[in-house]
C-alpha cells in the first residue's frame, strides 16, 4: 500500500513526533467499528499545550461518546479538559509522601467533583485530600481550570440547591 497522509495541511513526514502519534491514533480508532474499551498511554507526549487542548481534548470528548476510553496520563489538563468520569491518583511511597502500611504504590479514585479540604494532620498523602485537590496540586491553572468546568455545568448552583 502507498498512502499520502495529510492532516491540517501538514504532510505526515513533516509533522512533529507528537502530531504523528496523534494522527496514527486517530487513524487506528476512526477506521475501526470496534466498540471495545480502548486504553491510551500518555497521548499528550510530544504535543504542545495548544494541541492538547484543541486536538486531544476534543478528540477524547468525541471518542468517549461511542466507546469507553481509558487514558494513562501525567498531565492533569488532559484529565480536566476531557471531562474524565473517574480519576485514579497514584502515589509512590516516600518519606515525604507516605502510603498506608508503607505500600510501595497506592491508589485512590473518584470523580473530578470529589472534594475534601487538605487535612495537614493526615500522614498519608492520598487520604489527606479529595481528587479535586490532588489535581489542583499538579494542574497548570490550578483552581481556575476547575472554575471554568464548574461554570460549564453550573455546578455551584446545583450544589446550593441540594444544600437548601
């Protein structure tokens, strides 16, 4: 087979490594009628922040309408931007960020709406705060990124109605 691949007016051989990877991912998934879950490992690698937001985020939002998408990422912007339903936060035990029973790796999961103020007296990092706060710790844009998401879903107004 001989193909000429262009995406956004760029020929494949002229693309950055990150854009090539993204185009290949799109080709693999879009030419498949399979509805099985798909696992994508660090799709943001070698993509700039603009491409992550404009391309990858939109692609994940569209793809998850038709099949389950599981993404392994170190970039919380991917998590927040693609509106993840379940976030798993991992921690490797250290003297500063301890795990229960000194387990080498420990995990906690929940939704982006899972919030718990940081408890400075809790000695275990994963139990010391909610999912949202873990993401704040590493998210570029911090709380501002979440504020935009809350506006999107009118989250504060809904929460206030439930408290009444």
